[in-house]
C-alpha cells in the first residue's frame, strides 16, 4: 500500500540528527581535543572514526546513567574520550563541551519544513536531551518553530532507544492532544535510536530522513544494512524539506 501521510495527526521527531546537525556540532566541538592526537591517529584523520568513538561512549554513558542530564552525558563522554586518547584535559573543557548543544546548527531546510508540516500535524519532540538545552536549540538555530509537545529524556528519566521513552510519547500524546498511537508518524534520521524501537513498539511504519551530514553517511544513527531487518520504513527522504513538500502535495490532493 502506498505511503499516505494524510492518515496521521501528529509527527514525532528525533531532533538531534534529524532537525539539528549534531554530527557537525559535536565534531566541531571535538576538534580542539582531536588536534592533540598523534598525526597518525585514526580519529585525527577521519571524521567518521572520531564520531564513531564518540557514539559508542555516548550510548554507554546513557545506558549506565539514564538519569544524567544530557549536558552531563556529553561532559562524561568528553572526559572518557580524552582519557582513552591519552590526552590531558581540564574539567572546564569537558563542561564547555556539554554546554554547547544550543550552538549545534540546524540543517538548512529544517525551519521552513517544520513550518510547513505544522500546518497539517501536531509537532511532537521526543528527544534525548534536557529542557534547557532543547530551549537553546529552539530559540537559537530553530528559532521561529513552534512545537506542540516537547518530551525529553529529562522528563522521562531514560534515553532512547529505551521503550519507556516511546511509552511516554504514546500516553502523553493521547492525554495532551487526543492523538492515539496509530495516529502518530515517527519521523527520524536515527535507525538505532528511533526506527528500531518504533517497530518493536508496533508503531505505524515510519519515515526515514536519510541525512548526509557534511555530504557523508551519518555515523551516529546506525547503518541501514546492519539494521534493515529491524526497522519498518514507510518512506525515505533525503531531507525534511523533501518530506514536507511531499506532505503538502498529498494534503492538496485530498481537497
């Protein structure tokens, strides 16, 4: 059956990776640390290697400490990375890395695409972030976008891909907006954090925003070939802008 976006009442977004280019933000913030590595070190010479090392540690820290706020997670990851690399660092540097979430850039199409999608759906954030950091993103690189629901790891007490985050989404979307689980469309870049659990939780087939940060395959959301048997995708778009354009065309056809 062809994908019909007009059947849904709400979109649930993964923010960092889908709306905000977290890989570029994180990599840029890591460059001072990486510059201390030996010239032959893989993480100095490969963005992919550096981000992969970061992603492994981030998931480990979140799994071990689900109650940590996201800036604290980032600071802990920075500290572990530095120790793993054998690089001397100051606590202030780790704290500054954790405090930088609001400076990560939005993808160029994000703001206008969200304004278009907001004409047709409730826009609900389900994000591995804390409230102040999300607010910094919303009033910074995503300025001008109104989200209807903002559900964070801070509210929930766990990090995706934990099913509890999705259960929180389902219950609160129904209470807050009268939107049932089967009326929510998951829209995300991360196969690991979002699409895999969406399938496990028996959501409707989801939309993959196949972002290419810095023109390369994303590192921190999982590899499709590794996870294709664990996800249920209704459609794939290269950008959120392409998805918004398809949505607008579909709703206009319905009139």
